């Protein structure tokens, strides 16, 4: 798989997974609102909006790179009536997601570094440097 394809694949995973997570946070905010936890409801409604904004940025980047944007399905996610249990669950989802994202960022960084070295070598060759 090419470097560009790996990056496009990673961006699509973000679009798919984060879009579902945003929907889950929006629905969870409604549950909290119905339970009278208005501040928690507002927090998760705003969080859902931020996630959707990031999904759009990643979708735009896929298109900028010439990739095919997909609307992929995901398996059912849990919703919680117990706020404490939800926060524990959401924290673990965030930790897992950030660990995965760190790997994608590192891979992208290495690709960028390799491209810079390659470009530098080409410039030196054109300039006549050994």
C-alpha cells in the first residue's frame, strides 16, 4: 500500500469512527438532559459539534488528496443511563482512539520526512552537488 493510500485510509477511519462517536455524544447528551444533568448534556452536545467539525476537516483532506470519500456503516454503539459509567466508557474510547491516532501521526511524519529527504537529494543532484 502506498504512503498516500495509508494516509487516506487513516483519514477515512477517522471520518467513519468519529462521525459515529459524534452521533453517540449527541444522543448521550439528550439522555443526560432528560435526567436533569443540563451541564453534562451541554458539554456532550458541544463535544459532538466539535467532533463533527473535525470530521468535515478530515473529509475535506481526503478530497484534497484525490481520495474517495465514503459513508461507511459501523456496528451499534452503547448508550448509558448511568453518567459515571458513560464517562468511564468514553474515557477508554478516547484513550484507545488517541493511541491509534498517535500511530497514524507517526507514520505520516515518517512519510513526510522521507519525502523531504528525497526532495533534498533531487535538488542537490540538479544543483550538481554529490
